[in-house]
């Protein structure tokens, strides 16, 4: 569904639920990371793109003038979040409401007061699929509040406000990639983001002969955020031993010469990060030159490193990547890797556009045979970042 179609549908649903037209609407996309995984919180580089899957929010002033933001979800059986603005906003129940709560608290902290609202949320970003459904929800909330209050926040500040919501209200010590790309995505471009300086560079990705195929393994292992926090801590330990501010500053040779002083697991974590930062820069060059073979090989190398050194893959993601690799360039696959935090979710494959259907069918059949699970597939062009749709 295109964004205009989605907008029309959410507007209709708002009318059905609240009995009047929405006055404001906003959308923010999910993302797929092409390469640069677990590098953002190490001050490294990432290369994501926004996808044509969105969290859309529609709103009007609350019907009864209460100082409460009521957020309903279009999905059946989801408990609405009632956010009372008469006191400082704090984490609460239902849990999913903590994403909008955290963003609203960020606005309050800046002295911006949206007032009571009736809000409807509809998201087409698969939940728990490693495609940043939570960042899309945070950024959609922030964009909606910008529309409501008429106060625009600088894009970098806005991404950081949303990241803070995730840290403080959802308890996930994430990096800055997801919120940045959801705010700053550009149609037909990947975003090369330097997570240290926060400088961004748009990398054109508009060769119609290739496509990014997203494969959802439809598994999510509950190792999730605990393991994420552990990886972050291990990276910090490695940086400390190497005497650098972050692994961004560590040279591969320095890591090798310090190997005997470093715990074996911590050593492998650092090896992943240092290698991945380098691969990301090479991949950006490869994309600029339409050198798809090189980019594909870097994606495979990234996956191997995430599987063996960083240990954030799982057997389902490995199965997808192995099947894709077996199809190979002859069959139209240049490269494939897990994307996002890991432990389930999605893989991303760089493929020849004309072969998307055959490749998807082959992966679906072999994956089902190996795991008993149905994978789901979609292709997305690089999409634009968050927008105000109405108001
Ligand atoms: C999650 C986090 C990001 C990033 C990725 C791994 O998506 O939210 O900040 O660390 O994992 O690259």
C-alpha cells in the first residue's frame, strides 16, 4: 500500500472510531540496515535506508477537553494507552504505550505542551522483525506532536529525543541508527551515517536492475535486549583495554597485538565491530559505483562476522543466508545478511530485480523445509523519512 493510500485508510478508520475527521496526521518509516551492524553505539558508520512501511498516526483535540493523550491502535485487541498530562509522564502500562509516553515526556522536558488528544495509530512495520517498528512509532509520535504544536525540532535533536525515549521508557540501550534514518531517510537513497560526528551522507541507490529483498524469518528469540546490553558492555571493555574512547578508534593491528591481554569473547566482539566499520565504508563506495558483486560479498562477510564473532544471529537467519548464497549470483543473489539487532527478525538480500519472484519462492520453500516456518517477503525502494501528512 502506498503512503497516500495508507493515509486515506487511517483517516477513514479515525472517523469510524472517533466519529470525526482527524485534524493532524503524521507518518514515520521503519528501516532496513544494508550494512554496519552493532557499530552505531561504537561511534562507527551505518548504512540503512527507510522502507515503505510506516507507523501512521492521526489525531484531533480530545473530545472532552481532558488533559489526556489517548492512543488507540487499529489492530484488534490492543489495549489503548491513556497518557495523563497533568503530571510528569512516566513509564506505565500497557507496555507499548511507553514509546509514545517517552516522546511526550521529551516534549514536556522542552517545555512544549501538546494538550489532550485523541490519537489513532496504524503501523505496517512488522513488529519485532528487526525493522525498527519501535523507532517508527517514536518518530511518528514526535512528528505528530510537531504538527499539533506547530513547533519544529531540529532533525538531529528529534532523533536524539526519540532515542532517549527508547532508553528511558522502553529500557533498551539502543544506538542512534534507527531513529536517525526514520527522521532523515530520503527516497532513492541510503544514508551513510557517521555515528560519532552525526554527519550524514546520502548514497544514491536507484539502479532499477537491483532490489533489496527483505526476508522475515518470523522468529524472535527472547534473548533480545539483555544480550544487546551485554554486547554494548563488552565493546566498552574492549575499548578500555585498547586505551581508546570507542572501538571506532581501534586499529585492527592494535587489537591483534593486545590479543593475549583480552578475554577471548571480548576480543571477538571487538574484531566484529572494527571489521564491520571498515566493511560499511567499502560498501558505500561499492554502491556509489554500482559494484553489486563487491557489495554482496561485504554483506556475506558481515553476516559471518555477526554469526561467529558477535554471536547475534540464530539458526533461522543463518538458514536464509545459506539458501540465498546457494542460489548465488547466477540465480540473481549478490549478497545476504541478517539485519538489525539480531536473534531473529529479518535478513536482507541484494538481488537482481528480475529474479525477485523466483528467489523468494526458492527461499520460502527451502526455509520451510528446514525450519517448518513460513517466511514472509517484501521489496522496498528507499523511502523518505518522517512527514506531516495533514495539519
Ligand atoms: C538495534 C538498535 C540499533 C543498532 C542495531 C544493531 O536495531 O536499536 O541502535 O544498534 O540494533 O546494529
